[in-house]
């Protein structure tokens, strides 16, 4: 899983900023290994050319009834969610 796509940005009162992402990967074993990435850094490259770097604080992984992965990356930094654009690419640094 090299590049992921940002589907939504959510600011949760008790958790902070969560990046909801989609991946092309369909193997549940590989997706659940995302939990090992806590503490890793990611780069968010906005569609407008700006970019940000964040540290992963927590990862939530679940699957829809159709077995589609639902992944949330909780980031450590506080940021104005309006600055992060849906459709951006996310890469590990």
C-alpha cells in the first residue's frame, strides 16, 4: 500500500482529526497490518499542490458488509480541516 486516497476529513471531539482513506488493497490481512503504523509519518499531498506531514496517532480498520475496507488515520497534529482537501494522495514517509 504505497499511495492512498483521502475520502474525508473528520474532526472528532474526543479523538482529534481523523483522515478517512480508501485503498486499492483488498487483502484483509494486509489492511489490518496498518495498526503497525502507529507513530509513522504520512505526507498528504493536496490536489491544489500544497502538502502536509502528520504523525499517525491511531488507526481504525473495519470492513463494510460488502467487505470494503473502512480505514481511519487519527493524526497527532491539530489542523484546520478545511486546509486538507478530499481527493488528496497520502503516502508514508
